[in-house]
């Protein structure tokens, strides 16, 4: 198999004296959807932020597209073709939908703007209806669509999604996961997805990892993990889908 687009090796991340990641190894190959599931507080979001350079790992290595990005500042990492839609739907709430999308496209050649705008409106028609609306007045589902669309406007090679389904109605969750699948299938977009909704995430993913207390405890194809009794018992019982 070719070199991974993204890999982490023996990554340890701390918050002060508290260890959040304990020797994490993952690979994400070009064209894959890879997901990481785990309970709240397992370290999933910390891994996502460590990949983006904030915080930096205290030990280990992160390589993206053949380059060591372990200690690079965040803004330089983002210029390499990585886009993140962080947990909590962080968008510019005082700006309109269009202005948020323009911010996402700020590092890209302006000649792509109109076609990229049509693409995200095709994925999320609701955003087209809300184009002049300020972000702060929109519903949680609309904000999540906008956060993902803004990330896509930077034309990333790798899209990092942190808990895109958190707190959303099932219908909106389905729409967001359908959009991720379409992007991957139609454009070959590589996606690394951190998600508590294990059922949806494992159904979507080519490959998956399970994180417990900052360590990878299991990996396999999405279908393999979905079929495992221990995974079902830990992450899918009690209406996780």
C-alpha cells in the first residue's frame, strides 16, 4: 500500500501534567474515510487538535503528505491542504452564511469561488436559502452544515471532522453523513472523522479505530468493528443509532 496521506506515530500529548494521548498510531490513506470512535473524554478531540498543531505533542511524530508537521504552527499546517470542522460548530456568528464561506475560501484562487459555492449549496441546500442570514441566528443543524461547508471552501485534500453529529436531530445527522459519503465517492476527498455516534460513523468509514483513555485499543474496517460484540455492547447499545 502507498504511504499514508496522514500518519501519527507514538504521539503523546499532555495538558500540563495530565497525559491525554498515550502513544497513538493511526494511518489515513488518500481517498479513505477513517473514523475514530470512543466515549466522551477518551482523547479523540485532543488527537484532532494535536494533528492541527494546538497543542503540539510532547513525544512522537505526525507526518502529512510526506512532510513532518509535528511542530509546525497551526496556520502553516492549514495551508498544506488540511481543513478542520471543529467540535462545537465554531463559525463567525456575526457574519452571514456567504461571508463565512468567503472566509473559508480566503486562501484559494478566487476563480474557484463560484463553482465551489454551487458545490456546497448542492450538498446543503438549506445554506443557499440562508445565504444572507447571520450565523448566530441559525439552528444547530444549519450551523454544522455551515461549519463543514466553510471547511470545504478551502479545497482541502484532507477534511478533519470533530463530532459533526453532536446534539443534532437524526434527520440532520443523516443529511450530514450522506454529504460526507458523496464528497468521498464523487471527489475522492479524504476524511478523518472523530465521532461519538458509533453506528453512523462505522457504517460510513472504510477503516476505524477505537480510543479508550488516550490509547488505541482496536482497529479494523468499519464493518468489522460494527460486527464485533464488544464494540456493540460498549458503543451501540442503548439507542446509539
